[in-house]
């Protein structure tokens, strides 16, 4: 009986610890540009997917040759969600981004799930004001 109580107590402690860790990790991974941060956010059930927007004015932070011999570009972009909250994201592209355009990015924390070009009139007003200062 004592062993069962101890095991249940240990299980409750472990589950509580995991819950606290899952709740705290998004604050640690925010604006981090490592594969580790992206992976943690991707599997964390407390990190919600959201749409953010960015200007394509930034130059690539890295250019390299990919595994199939194609050019790859790594970008770090300052993004804003519809509430005006900012986040810096890092992602790779097989294309050089055209300057002075806008991207709509689907993200889960630091993990970029997809991105596409978007017209200026499809960007929320609060985001436009923030992107105008970038």
C-alpha cells in the first residue's frame, strides 16, 4: 500500500513538473533561432499555431548550397501577429525573397510551418502600422 501511494505521488509530481515545464518553455524559446527551440515549440501542446506577417526587406543571414546542390537562404525576420505582438523568426528558403514585399507566415512558436507572399491589402491594420516602421 505504501509503495502504491509513493508511486502515485511520484507520478503526480512528474505530471505536475511536466505541465509547469510545458507552460514555461514558450517564454524560453521565444525569439530563439535554434533547431532545439523550434522542435520544443512544435511538440508543446500549450504553444498554439498563429499567423504572423513580415516585411521581406531583410537580407539573408546565411547563403549555402543545399543537399541537392541548390542554393538555400536563411532569413531572420521580425514578424507581428494580428494583436501587434512581435516575434523574430528564422527560416530557410530556396528562393531569395523579393524586397519590399510582405509574407504571411503560419507558425507554431518558433517553428515556421509555411509561408507565402501576401498583398498589402490582406494584412491587418495593426500589423501594417508595425511593419511600416521596419
